[in-house]
C-alpha cells in the first residue's frame, strides 16, 4: 500500500479504537444533559463544544462512530454475501436462470439507491436493524452484477473443466473453485462500498429513519444541529467532518486494493 492508503488505514484504526475506548478515557457521557453548558463553544473543557442540550459533541461523535461504521460494515458484508451468491449462481448457470436473476438485478439498479433505501426504511419500524436491511437490500445488486461478469469469464477456465472431468459436482465447483476466485474482487468492492453506505446510513438517520434518540448517530446529530447553524455550527460541523473523513479513508483503501 502507498502512503495515502497507510495513512487512511491508520486514521480508521484510530477512529474505531477511540470510539470503542472512549468510555474509558473520556470523562463525558454522550447522553448526559447539562443545562448549565448549553451550546458551549469548543475549548479545553469541551473540545468539540456542546449541543443544544449541553451534551458533549466529541463524546457523541465517538458514540456515533460505533453506530455509523459498524452498521455500514455489517450491511456491506450482508450485501456482499447476497450479491456473491446471486452473481456466482447466475454466471455459472446461464440460460433462463441468468436472464431472470439479472432482470431482477437490473430492476434494483434502476432505482436511485438512496430513494429505494428510504422507501424500505419507511415501511419498516425505524432503528439500526432497519437501516442495515435497507442498505443491504439496495447494495447487493452491484455485487451480483460485478460477480456475474467475473464468473462468466472463468466458468470455462481450464481448472474448472478439470474439476468437471474428475467428477466434481456443480456445488463443489461453485464453492470450491469459482467462489474463492471471486473473493478478492468482492472484498475490494466491499471496501469501496462502505464509504457510500456510511453516507446512506447518515442520510437515513438525518431523516429520522435510523437509530432513534437518545442514540447518537452522525446523521442524527447533523439533523438536530441544523437549527443552530448560525449560533452553534459545531453541533453539525464536527459529525459532518467525521462522515467525510471516514468515507474518504475507506475510499482510499478501496482504491489501493483495486490497484494491487
């Protein structure tokens, strides 16, 4: 990896470690209301300031990191697993199976992903689990399309023909010979997708469809602070910076993996 990718990895490790260890080294509770310190400016006592209820913004940003990163990561892994399964089966089976599966994939890809995620989230009760379902439901199709194209190029490779010649069944060929070849490509795409999924999670939380208060989420913090952009912009600015920085780091890692 290059310097850019190593720096991105280091920043991500720091963000994840800080969010997990925050209760041990940071004295402020992200949910504690302090009416004596409402909208306090960033300073030594509160590095990122406080919000409209006197809650420490840095503590809430670190709390929100656990939600945004882990929900997006789990949703991305779920989307990858579903997409890999559909793409491998579609590319290897061919014929009517391939046509039917890819028609459904094209239908999913035809909708704007954020609008589709919003539609799914509206139907289901708001919460972290709903966000994961919505993100996975709109994200698996791109994995399936990419995997299917790759499988079409290797399903007649010599090692696959050799596996058929010695009597390997279709399931063994799929899971022992073709699927492992797709994993590096899928993992690279996974890294690239997580950044977009973080933005999707933040967007759903901004609209009130994600984790509900008092749970701290980056999108929810931006939403609650937008009414105070003129008097206390730090309430929304710092979670916005966290979203941008985390997304950039995941994209930088994905670019580095794609080049290797």
